[in-house]
C-alpha cells in the first residue's frame, strides 16, 4: 500500500531544503552535491526518484509542492 502522506513529506522536505530560498541553478547544484556526498541524501533521492517514476503522489500534490510553501 502506498503511503501518499509520507511520500509527499519526503519530496516536500527535499524541495524545501534545496529550492526554498535559492535560484534554481543553485538549488540543483546544492542538491547534486548533497546526493554525491551524503548517504542520507542519496537514500532520499533514490526514494524520491521511485516516487516520481511510479506516480506515488496523490492527484494535485505535485502542483501543491510548487504553489504552496507550507514551511513558512
């Protein structure tokens, strides 16, 4: 069974960490560096890639990641 809420929180945290207050290009570079050098970031990215490829977010959740900043 897919846990959409946990999937959403994982992706939201990743997006928030690397893109919240950064230019897109800087966020990409910082995310790549973290994935290359930190085991937890590598594990998270592996899960996030699977979530995206297997469409394991509820309808509307991907759009809410970019439209709603719930971290403020």
